[in-house]
C-alpha cells in the first residue's frame, strides 16, 4: 500500500513538472504574449547555449486555434482577441488546454508539455432585458403587497461581473421590487404594490427597473414597465336627484313622457354602462300597468289612462344598475301626482335648434359659450286667469330658461361645457300654473355634450432615450411610445408618425418604432427625431415628444491611412532619431477606435512606437543604403481586431561625412614626366578623385597647395586637369612635388591631400612637343630598337656561355691528366728530399705569377696546392714546373705554398697585405697550418686506397689532421663544407681516396 502511494506521488510530481498554467484576461489584443515555454519549464537549465538555441517549438493540440507559438523563441501569444463569452458561455471556469512539443534537430531531444490557459472574465457586457419594455395591467384597488413577476436580465459575464442587484426608478413610487437570488446565481424578480390604485384618479403609471452588474464601474441594463390600471366595478351609478316629483293631468296623452331619470357611473365600459328598471320593492303590477321605463334612457312613459278619482298619487322606486360582473345598483324615488282635469296643466312642446334627436335629446358641442340658446319650449295653458299663468324652471343649473313673452322659453347654456368633465346633462323643465290647485307639466330631455377636438394627444414621456447597436438588421425594435388623448371618438383616435426619415419607422397604431435600415454610428452617432401623435379630429391636433436614439459603436471600420505611402527624410549618422509619424483614422470609438502601430517585419534599422512615431535604431549610412522601404500595420483594439497596412519609404539624406578619395595619383603611381620644352598649355595628366557622398557634397574642386615653383603648372579647379603653364631653362631633369588639395562642396567642406611628382626631363635638342601622330610613331621606333638590341645581346650572351662551357670542359680534362700524374708519382716512391727541394722553387714562380693575376679563388688555391703536391719525377723538372705553372695560370694565382716552417716570402706577404680581410684570413690560416703531406711509403692496400680521414665531430678542442690530404686539411681547419664531393671526384677523375 505504501509503495502504491509513493508511485502515485511520483506520478503526480512528474505530471506537475510537465504542466504549466498561464492566466490571461479576455479582450487582450492579438499577438499579446501569454508566457514563455522555455522559461516556464526552465529548459535552459541542463542544456548548453547552442543546444538551447537549437530547440524548436510547435503545437500538438491547439483547440479553436486561439493561440500561436514562436517556433524559435517559444513565446506563447494570442492569435486573436479572445472573447470569453463566445467560447465558454456561462461557465464559471474558462480554460483551454494546449499541448506543446519541444524538439531539436541538432541533438536528440524531444519533450511534450501540457499548458493550461485560464481565461479570466472582464466586465465587457452589460445586463440586457429581452424585451427592453413590457406592459402590466393591474386592477384598481389591488391589495397592497400584490406582486407580479418580471423577467430578469441576462449578462454574458460571470462571477462578480454578472448581474448583482436590481433597483426600481423612481424609488418613491407606488411600486417596489422583491428580488430573490437562487443558488445558481439567477434572480427572481417581482414588482410589489405599495398603495391602493384608483383608476378614476390615475389610470397609467410608468417606471424603470435597472439591473446592475458587479464591475468597478457597473454596467446597467434598463427595463421600462408600462402599467395600465384596469377598471373594476367599484362605482355605483348615481342619480342626478334622489327624488323625482312630477304632476300630470289625468287626461294626459297615452305614450307621453312624463319624466326622465338620469344616473351616471364613473367606471368605464360595462362597469360604467347604466340601465334603468323599476325596483322590485315597488308595487310592480300597479306601476307597470300605468307606466313604463326606458331601460337605456330612464324615460318614464304613461302607458294607460290615469284617473284622478282612482288614484291621484303614485310613489315608487327606480333602479339604475351597471353591467359589471357584479352589477352595482342605485335607487331614486319617483312621485307622480295625478291632477284633476278641471284645471288643465300647461302643455309643453320643445324644438331644438340643431343637433336634436327627436324631442328627447340634443347634442351640444363642448365649449359652447354661455347664454347661447340650444332649444325653444313652447308653453301654453288655455285656462283663464291664474289657471292660465305659467312659470317654468329647469332642473339643471347648467341650462337655464329665458322667457320670450307669450312664445314660451329658450333653453340657454348657463355654464361652461366640457366633454372631458361631463359628457351628458339630463334636463327637466317644469311648467306650473298658478291655479288652485296648481297644475304643472314637465318636459325632460338630455343634452349630450358633443366632444370637440380641444385636447391634443399627450405622450406619457416628454423625452424617450434609447440605445441600440449599429448595423442591426432592418426591422429591429428600437422602442415603443405611447400618447393619450382626453377627447373621445375620432378625436381620441391617435396615429403616430416620425418627423423625418432617419432610418426609423413607427407603427401608426401601436407606436412601436423599428429600424428600416442598418444604422451607422460613424455617420450618425445620435438620432434625435420628433415623434408626432395626431388625433383624427377636425381639425386634427398633434402632440409631440423627442426620441433620442444613441447608436452604440460596433467595430466595423478598419483603420485608414490618408495616403497610400508615407515618405520621410532623415539625415544619415543619427541614432534614435525621430523619422516621422504615421497616422491612421478609425471612425469607431472607444477601444474600437484606439489604434496601435507595429512594423510588419522586424527591422534592424527602425522601430515604431504605438502612437505611430518612427525612430532609427542605429545610425544610417547614406553611402551604404539610400532609402528603406517597410510596411506599418495599424490595428484597432476591438474584440475582432481590424487592421490595415501602409508602405513607408525613408529617404536617407546625405551628410558630408566622406572626404574625397584620390584615385590618381596614389601611393603606387604618383609620377608623370614630360620634356621641359613641351608646348605651353599642353595637358600633362588629370588628377582623378571621387567622393562617396552625393549632390554638392560630391562636387570636387582641385587646388595646388605647394611645389608649383615658377608657376610651372596650372590645375583646373573643376576637372582636375594639369596643364604645362610656364617654361624655363633647366640643365638637368627637375622633379616637382605637387601637393594637391581635393575639396568637396559640402558644409563644412572636407578635403584630402595627394602628391603628384612631375619630372621635367632635360634634352640638348631643341624640339617641339610631339604631336599625337609623331608620338605614336616614336613609340613604334623605340619598340623596334628595343627588340633588335634584345636579340643582339641574347645572341652574344648565348655565344659567351657556349665558349665558357667549352673552356671549362677543357680545363677539367687537363686537371684530370695532372691528377693521374700526381697519383702515379706517389705510388712510385718519389724521393722526399728531391720533392721538397723542388718545392722551394715554387714561391718564386708563384710570386711572378701573382703580379699578373687579378682575382683570388680559395677553390683554385686549394686545387693548386693539390697540383703542386702531385708533380712527377719522371719528367724533367722544368717540364714539371712549367706544367705546374701552366695549370695554375688558368685560375687564380693567389695561392701560397708552405715553406716548411720558414714563413712566406716578401712577395707573398705583400700580396696578402693588399688582399681583402677575408682573403687574408683564409690565406694566412692556410699558409700557417697547411703543408704538403710526406710521400706515403706505406704501400696501398689491395684496393688501391688509403684509410679514410677521421671526421672532426668531437666536441674536444684537440685538432687531428693525420691521414688527410692538404685539401682536406685546409677544409677541416677553416670549416669549409665542400659540397658534393662525390660529384667533384667524378669530374676530376680522381681515385676515391682523394
């Protein structure tokens, strides 16, 4: 069990070592560096620098392609601006798992790492209500605490950035919020009633519910709630009078209207529609046998004959009731007096001037002025005396009676008529005579107030302000407006219109406003339009409100440069210097309109700041590169990054930083020559130079600083041509060392110095300078002469070499014969005394020869010594001496034979005193140490040779020359390494022992 635990721990540790987590916030721009893979896993720890530099990085798994990795650097970057909500919806934790492989082609190395990217939420989304407005219908007199469900807002952000609270505006209104938060973070919202509503007092309310998220600067979503107060049947009909009292003649005509009872109800629709009936508590049978009541108008009619004698008084109750679900009822008492026909009641007849509807109603327009007559009542009473004197009165103060003599009365308006206040007036006119008992008659009619279009529609809000994103498709709902008109009928029928075409349209009936085309914030960031509500009256009246539509920006505009290419100029040799500024415009706002600038390709000469300022990274060299072209990218910071490119061309301005360079003359070729009698004004040569700069900085001028004695030469300051300008007599060749200054035209001017040596050659022949043709002919003649002389001397030299080689061969043959003779003498036992006596004669002969000789040769001297040691005694002494002399005369005679210890002769000493020191040294050393070897008495061995001389390789200072020939002794004493003795032996025909 313990071992299993250890294995699990080791596995967890290994996994942890191959896993790294990076955290980023959503909305960061594209190419933002998330982290470094080599740093996160410390890859450089166990690798050399070359191994580490050879590592290459790539993805094995990269979901959604949201990230990019530097192949060489291993830096992990965003591939686009990341919107957390689009990839993780409402998930609390938003991560992306990547797999990265690290390999090397230089050495064996492959590793796979897991990378987890945590994407943190930012508060980039506002709460949204769908839809943004709603309508509630609440019955009046609803109980306090009654609540209604409201849809909650949605917020794409999560955590603290999602919706955290709701509030109602205004807070002191008749409503409050009941907000409950669930375990999953969602909300249940209910609107709670704080007071009792009375529709008859106020029938409409409006309030806003605001949803706020938890950001540092909370984003807000708004829901507009329209509340209509529904009517309930809470008002009973009310009679204009509680008691109606009327007197009728018993002989009244059947079917006559004797009374109209009127009741009104403040409720609306069925709740306010009033009908009339007899009360059940009355003697219905008796009442209904004589009278009837119109259920709609409340008119009471006589339906059968009355008989004063049977019954002269009728009392009963009538009821007015509405048509609500639970009908409300009001009652009024009616008293009908039946009069005796002996005194007739006045008769009444009404005529309406206009708007009459029979004899029962008339329509009068509201706003009719006072004392305006609306009807005429004709009153007549045929009774004599006081029984025929009639007085009339009106039951309604709004309408009065004006007597017009015997013609009756005029019904006139006595108060202001307002349809919106009272829509109809029941009027009863009672005419009573003065008889005893008094008789009266009544006439009832209804004055209906005709609505006059005197109220313009009024919007419930003075200003509507809404927000909508640009580019929404046509038909997108913007908002809804509402207007009300206190008038009625066609005067209250409202049609909505917009004052102008702003890409919006309104439903003429409902007031819903939608878009007719995509809105463009860049063209119109805010739309202010007047909304009109027009009633259908005659003339129509209009109400208006202002709708302000704030168009919210969407990143739909690419940054734009105002030129196709930027051209800048910068002087060379300046470091970290501002070259210029590129500028792009983005019509969007906020992050969508914020632009940063980058170079498309990394440049080792320039860099750009985020504001578009371009600077040099290093001093530029005009001579190396005169202009640079690169591409600048302008990117906005929107969620979906938009970018555009522009070419930038930087011209490097030349600075006078290069002095002129002299091509001719230079250090290897600086001399020209000409005869001093050359024609004045002749071109000698051209000073050639160049300047790496351009423009005026490369324009050169030439000037002789010094060396131009007698003003012999003239130098053209522009072309550099040197002319022969002055002549004078010279007796030998003259050299002029001209110091020439070459200057450019820059500011400041730079110059260089070159030296030209001009040789004026002397000639004894008066001559004119050759013409160009003569000069060419002269050069041909010279070439021919040089060729002939070369051939001649070559022939002579070859001939001399042949002669010398032939003589040299003869001398070698002669020496060979002498060597053979000398060897023969040694083997025949030559008398030593005779040999030595003969040697005394040599110095004299040699001294004579020395006077004739011109050169000294140590080699010849050695050969002579050998020759003298080899004379044969067979021939005559004179022949020997003669032969020795002849052989010595062919070479140097600067040779002194040994005098057996007596020293050299006077001639010898004089000769050595005149010789060079080296020759003296060699000669003296030879004369002091060298002696002819004795005749060898020991017979040679079978091979005819003697033992070889001992080599002098010992480090000891003892000198042993035993067994050496004189020549070998001389070479040994003087350290002469005679080269290729074998070759000499072969040429001299000597035996191998010599």
